[in-house]
C-alpha cells in the first residue's frame, strides 16, 4: 500500500499493527493510533507546533533521572495518574482511599523503631503521628510496613536538597505496626508546596493559566502480606489548596485536622518544650483477590 492521505493513513497504520502476537500489545497499539490520529485531526497542528510538541516531550525526558521524574509530573498534572489510580482501585468498604504516588518516593528509606523521630535536626513545628492498620473487617494487622515521607516546612523533600546532603534521609522512614496494628512516630509539620515547575511541566501549567501548588500532606505506602499495597496521603484540613491541588489528588476521606497543642506533654508521653501538632489516621487495607 502507498499514497496514503488524510482519509486512509489511520486504517493503514491499524492494519500494520494488527499482526502483533500479543493481544494486549495489539489492543493498546490500535487504541493509541486511533486516539492519537483523532487528536491530530482535531487540533490540525502546524509544523512549528508539531516541532514544539516533540521538543516538549524531549525536554520532559531529558529532565528525568533518579532524583527528578518529569514524566510523573506530566502524568500527575494532566490527571492521568489519578485516572489510572481510580481504575485500579474500585475499593470495597473498609479500605482507605488511594491517591498519587508522586515523584518523591525513595524505596531505600531506613526502617526505624516505633516512636522514632524521622526528622532529627530539621527545622519546623513538631508533628506527632499516630495510627493503625486494619483489614477490611477492622481487625488489626500486625507487622504491616508503614512507609511514610513528606516535605519540610518550606515545601522541599530531602531529595531536592543540595548534592552535599545526598544520602541523608530526612522526613521519611519505614515503621512496623505493633501487635495491636498500631504505629507512631515523630516528625515535623510539612507545608503546602509547588511541584517542581522549572521545567517543561511548569511551562505547561503557566501556559494553561494554572498554579503548581499542592496542599500540605504526608505520604503513606502501607504493605502487608496478603493485602494490596496502599499508596495514599493524609492532607491538612483547612489548607487553601485542597480544592485546586495541581495533581488532582485530594479526597474528602483523606483530610484530617492536624491540631496545634501548647508546649507540654506529647502523645508519646515525652515533654515538648515547644508547641506541637498531632495527626491521627486509621488505615484499612484491601485483601488481595
Ligand atoms: Fe508530596
């Protein structure tokens, strides 16, 4: 076949991918071609616009390394991450709702004993976090891994710090639930922050008339044998960005008050010389099918 034009090119490409041995590869390829061609027909790009699009994707890839993931940001800010998450988490009652993983998870975060301070030496208001992990019937899960991470009170994660601080894990840690399925740890209160917007995704948001901010939150990834790993955040009630999160990640069930307490006895029975905040959340895991 040859002499393809606007009316024949789509069918020609679909015919070419129809021989894929893997039926999933075939289905995904066909959908990609159909939707991509329809997109191009709708916007009728000029050559300069098409070159700009290639440049945008090239720049997005060029910014990705083991510390910066511009493609996740692109997926997040276009609502694709939350759509994929929603499709994969049609949860039963008793399971905590999920939200985006985000680009700042570090798989090698240290395991710490219950009650540990996971942000020693980091400036900020103390935050005491307590909670539990249960099955869909509300029974405690012992030995669940609670992996948690968040920004500092300027809105930056440890992996965004200067190179001389590389290797220093701060504001992240892994804890194991006790015999009652409970966990607790100490950290500092994170702030709302703008997603990294000095790259192609930032330029896209600006062109679209959007801000890059996310409401203050603490990330959690909770796993236990026999259960689906839970990836979620807990947001601070009252944050100004709850209704305009740049990555569409907020759900009502994930918002909690982080009340402020005057200096005095803290939840871990120690005495805090300065005012502190508390955050409590009880997580429910979904059983694996
Ligand atoms: Fe985050």
